[in-house]
C-alpha cells in the first residue's frame, strides 16, 4: 500500500476531520456530527455533509427542495447553531505529519491497560475541537438531477437512503429530512484560537481536486471518514477503506469502499492523480426493496467546488476572496481524457430482467448471455437484456 497509496494516505490524513453541530446552551437537546474535508488553509475552510444542519434551518428542511435552491447562506440557520471541527495530528502539523518519519496516528486512551499510568501516545495527540461558522449550504444541481432521474419517480419507493436500516424505527419526518439533505453539503470557516494567531498560517488549497471524469470506472479509491461521527475520535477519526469506482452517472458516483453512518461528508481520494480528492460521501448506506446494497453514494468534488465558487461570488453578506482559496482542479494524469470511455471488459456486463426478478449477466457472444438460473426461470415468456457498451448508447434486446 505504501507505494501506490502513499500520496493518497497522506492527503487523507491531512484533510480529514469531523464536524459536530449543537444548540447553544442546550446540551440535553443532543448533537449531530459527520465527517468533513479541509479544503483550504489560512483561513481553514471545511466541506462537510449538510444533513447535520437540517435541524437548525429556520425554514425547515423544505428549504432544501425549494424551486431553484442551489445554495443557502449561513444566516439560513438559527443563531443558536454551534459548530466545531476536530482534526487529527497529521492535519495539525505544518509538515502534514505528526512526527518526522511517523504516521499521524495516536494510541486511543481506552486501549491503555488499567493498572499504572496511561500509555504515552504514539505521535502527537488529537487537537481539541475548534469553533467554526457556517458560510454556505450548497448542492450540486447536476448531482440532484441525476439522483432524481435514477432514484425518483416510480422507483422512489424501492430505494432507501438513510443511516438506519429499513426495520429500525425512524420517524417519517426524520427520514424525509435525510432524503432532502442527501445532496447538500456545508462550507465552514474554522475560527483561529489565540495559540494559532501567533503561529504562521499556511495559506492556500489543502487538497488537489480531480476533474469530473478524470478517474475511470474501476480505478482504485481510498475513502477517509469517521464512522459514528464525533463518537470516540481517538479510534474512529479518519478511518480508511479501499475500493474502486464502481460506476458513475455524471457527478453521481458509486464505490464499493465500505462506509458507515457518520462518514457522510468524508473525502474519497484517488491513486491517480496521486492523492487527488475525487468525491465526498453523500450516503454511506442504501437499500433496494429492503435489501442492503453494498455500494456507497458519492458526490463528485469538482462540480461541488465549482458551485461553491459561484455562490461565494454572488453579492451579499459573506467573506470576499474566499472563492480564490478553494482548491483548483488538477489536470488529467498521463494524458488521460477527461471522460474516459471505460475499460473494455465493462461492455460484457449486462442487466437481465424477467418480470420482477433482475440480475447481472455476461455477454459471451453476440445474442448469447450467461446469467444465474433464478434470474430467468424456464417458464418465463419474456426476458429483457440491457447492454451499455462504453462507446454506444444503451441497447435493449428481448427474448420471447
């Protein structure tokens, strides 16, 4: 993992963080937390999932689905909103590592033996959470359009995107809030403390961003998020998981990297371009017809940051000049076209539908498909095969 994933691992450790939201003076009201990505330094700008802010919206979660709503300014949330951001030792070090020659890891306090003094942390300890302010709530219009086309309409009842399993007891209002906030993210500015004011601030982008389409289908990815949000960051902060880019529809991406509730807003990095931010986690878990689908839903980072620049450039209250601090997109590696056609083997995979039953198949010859027996039972009179070759539009074949 060292050679291929070294740059991605360092970028993930340096950019990963956890964001928590709570109400001022109301600890009993609870708190909400998710993962985030540090996208710029000096000032420190963080992108995280917008779902943790829906309880604080003055107009409720319905504001996220209002016609033409592409972004909401920071004052769209109540004055009682309190935000905090916590990052690991690698992000706290100006050199991007906890100690010279050591990874940015620390020993969890709970892992020390009971008798005797606690074990000395390996590397620098975690930094305390720092207060932050909300600059924008923003979404990627193209992501929302693709999501509505793929998972909306008549198919909406079959799909579920939530942090709880279908059998768990979740109120309809809470589930509706999660669905409305699925494609929304928040841009935060971390406030500098007195001890940081005396230190020379790093300025400029903290990550490189891969252009939309620069990472081909099947390319390896590294997801970095904090399962269960702000719960026990000593062990869960910036947890890593590897996978591949399973599929893509515009800025809506799928990966088989394992993500858990709380990793929403976490960064997903590529091996090529080395250490580039590809996407943010939009929904770690999804179900179809009450069956768990082992894929994580991602929102591409490049169009999301373009939307942030456009929103920051609008007249109105805010922080002028912040748009220039957002990370730019890097060029495609080794002459790779921005929209690669995909690997040749992808053309052999087809979708086989027989009534209410569906499954995958492999086209082994013209008009000859191999699939599992239960997908196309013998008594079936009609089988539909959908093929999507990389360079052609989708095709359908029927067998009577």
